[in-house]
């Protein structure tokens, strides 16, 4: 409960961002997730929506793009079930 948002990369050692999002959903269905990727055939908008990823960031991205994604993810989560 001490986290308000998760930002993950798609490619990580041991699991993908999609797998992490799926595991997070089993623990907390209400937390917004932002996923970053360069190129990924598996992290599609449809796959992201299926596991509840709120925003996707395409690399390279700017601080302004990250700020917008954080704002949108938190804003859209205001009315999420707790």
C-alpha cells in the first residue's frame, strides 16, 4: 500500500514488464502501471490493456513525456476500485 504507481521496463532480467504487471495485478488491482519499451513485439497496446497497463512509453522519451504519463496514469486511477 505504500506505492502509488509502478513504472517498469518491458525488458528486464528474469521477467518482462508484461509479466510484472500481471503479477502486480494479483496483489493490487488498483495501482497504475506505466511500461517503457524500445521495440517489442509482445508489448502491444492490446497486451498492455489486457494486463491493466495504464500508459506506455516509447523509448527514447523525454522528461515531459514521463511527466504526462504519470499524470494521466494517476488521474485515470482516481476512480479505480480500491
